[in-house]
C-alpha cells in the first residue's frame, strides 16, 4: 500500500470499512472503491478489496449463525407441540434458553461491525489496516 496515502485515499478507505454497518449492501461500497481506484489510489483500492472480503465473510458467518440459532430455537418448541396442555401456564425452561441464546449471533454481529469500524478509524488516520486472518491473504498493492 502507499507509504503516504492522501487524505482522499484515507477517506475512501475509511468509508469502505465503515460500510460494514450497512449489512449486505455495504459490500458494494468496498467493491466500488476497489474497482474505481485500482489505477489511481492503491491504498484506497487495497482497503476497499479487504473491506469487501471481510463483509462477505461476515455475511456468510452471520447467516450461518442465525440459521443454527433458528434450528435450535425451533427445537425448543417440541415440548409445546408434543404436550400443549402441560405448558398452558408457562413455557418449559429450554424455551427460555433458546430465546436467550439469540444473544450469541447478536454479539458476534456487533463484534464484527465494531472491528470493521476500527479498520475505518485506522485507515482514516492513514494507517495500513489488515484484518486478522484475511488481511495477509490479499496483495499489499
């Protein structure tokens, strides 16, 4: 990446990372910055590609977590279906565990977004930001 990125490059790179808050469509921001800046601004382009890849992986991970949670939560309804009279007053404890387990994918989503925003802050300040695990897989320019 550029040794000394311009203010405009830093801003574009930061926007690419910050677009993580717009789950899904935010990926397009990183892709557009990568495509439009490939020839002009290697710092912004590289950061845009990295941000887009990070967000794609994040979307896949979060979709998988919500599917697993949905299956688990659906299983907590089995006691209701098998014996509805038994649970007229209160649901079984497993139901509350299933409902509370929704916190897991929510917290992972929050952490994912906060890490993306950390990248936005770092690149806005002109630092070369690399996500853990995927950052070193991409070319540096």
